[in-house]
C-alpha cells in the first residue's frame, strides 16, 4: 500500500477536564489566554501546521459550551473539526471522541491533552514515521531528569527510586484507530475505568507500545504558575506579524445606466464592462487581502472563463478572500480604497461604501476608508474610458517568534 493509503490521521484533543490544580476562579485552564489566544486554540493551531491531519475531534465538558463556541470562529474552515461532549472521566471522554471518528475513514488517531500547546511538528513526524514502519501504538517520552524519592506515611523520605529505565509519558499518544477504539470498548466491558492514559489501555491489551523521543517543551500546563510562565514565554518571544497587501484593477466604461463601486449601485450614463458586476473597488481589495497570505489573486479563485461568475456580485469574491485570511489566522485591521474616475461623483456615496465594506469584512467602520480622485483628464481614465481602483489591506496574522 502507498503511504497516503495507509496513513490518514485523526486528532482527538481532550479538553473536558476541570483543571482544579490550576485554580477554578479563572475557569478551566484550556480556555485561559496565553500570548494572544486561549490554550486550546494554540493547541489546535499546532496540529494545523502539520499537513497530515485529516479530521479533528475536540472533547468538551458539558458545562463549557459558552467557552468553546467563541473559539470556533478562529478554527480553520478547510479542516473538519467536530465537538463532542466528554464523560465522567478522561477515559470516558476519550471513548466519546474515538466513537465520533467512526465512518471518517481515518487509519490512525493521535490523542492529545488540550493543555499541551507547545509540541512541535518534528514530534508529530517522529510519531508518524513510527507508524509508517509498522508500529500500532506509539508513545512519546522524555527521560526522567530529577532524582525520584519515595515517601513514607509520616512525610519522610522512604528511599530513592532508581531512574534507570524510567521515562515520562507525553501526548499525543498515537494508535491504529481500530485498535484503540476496541481497547477502550473492552475496558468498559471489563468495568475498568482506572487507566491514566491511553497507552496503558494498549499495554493492558498486550499491544507493544513503541517509545519515541518526546519534546522537552511539550509540557502539560497543570498549575496556575505553569499558565503564567507559558503566557510570559509567548509574550516575551513573539513579535507582531503585520502584513500589507496591495491590489489594482481597472474596467472599461461602456453604454449603460449605472456602475457598482464598493458594493453600492450609482446611477450613471455608463456601465462598467466585466464578467461579474465589474466592481473595480472590490476586485482590487480582494487582491490586496489575498496578497497578505500569498493566496494568489482573484483570477485564481474566480476565473473569468467560468460561466458561474457571469454577472456575480463582487462581494462574493471579497468575502471569500476575507474568509481565506481568517482561516489562516489573520485579523483584518484596515481596508483602504482609492477610486480613480472622472465620473460619477464618489463623495455623496462614500459613507454608504464604507458601511458596505465594514459589513463585508466584519470590521469597524473606522477601519474602512474610501477615497476618490480624477486623473486630470490624462490617459484612458481622464478621457472617461474607464475607472481604476487601488486598494491596500493591513492584516495581523497573530504573532510569530
């Protein structure tokens, strides 16, 4: 079988815990903000960076729907992400998540703690390659560095535990999907609910668990201080990722009864010629947004040779570009359009145009600018043969190291 045929990974993120050791005053720790986003969103983004994720399930506590829902708008739209409700224990929550993958066609599943946001793509690759070599259960581990002591009942040291052969388990723990689903169901049938991780279920089923090198940075945020340190780490090492894109478009004026600019219909003795509604302003701004994330231009997404776009409203193109920006982690900060035309007059329609842009992009009115100038009777615009537009978009793509 080919690699692509045997490896189709699902990711199960366990986010149903209460995190009581981190304190309850600020809510469950997976929803607390570190750097520029909640912990859970950082974890999702970490898996999105890896190209082998086919589907994702996030297990959420029944009481956390109001915390989870606002995060969904920042999830990538090109990856299927399903939310399921957790159970009374972590083990029960994992089984709920595993069953949600049934029928998805995944061959493997990575089970990961929501509060481990600092794993690397290299770690995921080590796990994948272990599966590729035939392993059915894979566990990332790190050597135990601290000296371990055993305590007695009175709070005194009861002896030193030899570190030889000891390792600390991490997530994601990864398995053949059918194998771990059957193991969890067998545990329920045997009334076993005491397994502390999923590798323990594989061990109980006498499945060899391959150990691979873990990640020292892949820490589990357990205590309040862990979250504070994670926030300090991200805020101290990240810089703003602000990008600017430019766009230009021009359309010829032909006989007609009006033009559409920035989504606003303006009566005029001419019309703009084009395959769609020929809104030069929105076409230019569409290209400007796509430029901020290297997503090509308007013709790549809406080719004029495609008859379905004949006469289409250009807001479709702009909203599509805005969604691409959003899916790639971008926040639109500003949109600026300069219209170059001898006629019609833009001034009376400027505020309507700004409101249209605000609605299409989902940003405040003050972040939308529309300006106009003539071409002083020079060139094709000056002769009234066409209208041109120049657009600039500013987008923040979160932060980067």
